C-alpha cells in the first residue's frame, strides 16, 4: 500500500513538472527516473560490457534511449519509468555477463590485447578478422549460458590471435628484409653474388625462427634482421660490380685499385705510409693499432681531465676556507698536502697496475680514485658461469693488481650483451660475478667482507650490441678497486 502511495505521489509530481514545461522540471524528472539506470550503465561500462556482453548492453542502450526520448517529448510518464527500469535490468545483466567473461575468457582476452599491441589489426588483417569472428561467437555463447561452446570458440580465437600477433611482429621486423630480397631476386643478384645473398637469406630464416620460438625477446631477431638487410644491400651492390667486370666495363685491376684508394687516404690521414705492395694486411694491422692507441690516449686524457677538475675544485674550496680562518691553518694545510700526496700515490699505483696486463687480457681505467680492471680476456662458456682453468693465469695477475691497493674494497660487476631475455641475462651476470667472487675468496684468500658481487645483465653496455665485436666487449667482468687512503 505504501509503495502504491509513493508511486501515486511520484506520478502527481511528474504531471505537475511536465505541466510546468521547464528544462529544470525535465532535469528533476531525469534524476528521479534515471538514477538507477545511470549507475547500472556506469558499472557495465567499467567492465567493458559493450564488448563482452553486447546483446544485453545493446538492449540496455535501446531502452535507455527510448526512455530519454519519451521524457523529452513529454510522453506517458509510466512509459518513461518502465523503459528506464528495463534499461537498468539490461545493464545489470550485461555487467554480470561481462564479469563472468573476464574470468571465463581471460586467456583469449590477453591474446587479443597482445595481438592488438603488436598492431595485428593493421599488419595481419585477415587472421585478426578470423580471431574477431571466433571471439564474437564465444561472447554470444557465453551470453546464452552455453559455456561449452563458448570455451570451444575461446580456444579457436586464442589460436588466431596468437597467429596474428606473430605475423604482425614478423612484419614489423622482417618486412624490410623481405622487400630487399625481393628486389635482389628481380635483379638476379643470386647469379652474380650468390654467397652474400645466401647469407642474407639465412639470416632472415634465423630471425624468423627466433621470433617463432620466443616472440617477446626481440633483441636477437632484430639484430639478425639488420644483418640480413646489410647483406642483401651488399649483395645488390656486389652484383653490380661483378656485372661491370663480366661486361668488361671494369677490369679486376681497376676494381682492386678502387678499393685500395680509401685505405690509402685513411693511412695518409693517420700519417702512415700506405704500403700495399703485398696486399693490405700489414696496413690494416697498422691502422687498427693506430686507432686503438688514439682511443686509449683520448680515454686517458679524459680521465686525467676529470680527475684534475675535481682536484682543483676541492683544492680551491679548501684553500678559500683556510684563507678565511686565522687559527689552525697550518695543520689543515698540512692535511691538504698529505691528501694530495695520497692521490699522487694512487695515480702511480694505477700506472703500475695498468702495465701488468696485455691488451688482450684487461683494460685498466680510472674513475676518480677508483680503479676499474675490465677483464676482456676472461671468458665463459655460453650460458655458463664456471671459471675455466685457462683463465687462472689472468686471475693471478688480478691478484697482484689488488695487492697494490691493500685493504681496498672490491666490487665485481657482471655484464652481458643484449641477446637473450632480460631476466636470464640478469641472473647469468650475477652468477658469473659471484663465481669470480668465490674464486677470490678461495684462491686469493681475500676476506669476504672486502668483496661485493653484482650482476647488471644487459643494462650497462660499453659498446654497440648490433655488432659481434661490440657484443663481445659487453660480455665482461669488471673489477672495481676502491682504494683505502689510510693504507694506500
């Protein structure tokens, strides 16, 4: 009886408000009749019900729009109330179905998002459309309560989405390589440069295999694709050269002389006599040695400059402070002199350590007062962390270098190149650093409290990971010696 009385009052209020004909009146009625429907729609939207429960959600939208239109036109208020109530019921059903779908179809929804992130709608349209069709079928069966058929279509859609994702990933990384190889085929490059073209084709196949086996670790396939691009372009260039030679437009002697000319110019710039009477091997060795020496010299100058800047700043600040004070200056100036003497001693010790290693064994650097020994000659088997017997002699030199700095703190850093997963590289670098740490404890008798082992994975490269030599330089163990000034 109370409910009926409440409705009668609501009806009388509606008649009065509609009779007033004002926008404010319609707003009041909308708040009254649409409050629950609005809340139900918001809940459905939050669960993405338009995608996961399209039938119920669409019905809710139709009822909602019908109620709004009727209210705007001043139609029977009971019709408005009924349609708003039906919209609320449909939105509520849609929200419940969408919530169930998020659980029951979690796998296919993740695969769908992964494919979308890989730009599958753009790069793998046909397979994406098949996946969308199966996904839609799964949703329809789920709305009907047919979980068995919903699961069947869920599995089909997941397979299509994953296929579309892989196609899209390959298109992103390999489309340029395929275009270049098609261009090479049209130019009949295989007839004139078959070896180089074969390298490009093999690198493309390797990249495709890597993506198929682990589509989410793209460092290696991306590098393989870039190498394939290079070899394909190289093959196209070589085929043109070979054609010129075969067509007698260019003699072999002309070709060799052309290729020697850039080496001669580089050698002249380096003030090296470009002697190639017996080939370019000797000149190549001289140029490599020259470049390495220049690089080391620049590095030494940069380190020395950084150290001098810091030293001058410290000295200027301390001298300025001392000049402002009247008492105790003699003692503190003496302390400053003592510290400078200590730094000079560290510099001399650094030079001593630097001379201990051959270039193929280690590079020695300074960062402030810290000494970095980069063990380029210390190698590990692929994926392993065990120290090999062949490296014992190098580690013996490391022990002598450490002895130059008594009681110093030692940090062992492990680093990898970018090939492989981030997590596995991090773990491998940590294991290798700990392996060196344990060797120092057992073989060098260094107390464990002086040692810290840290793995950085692929996060701190010192060279380009896109080249083989660069990756080799990035796979390294760095020993950081932090001198103790009291005993240095």
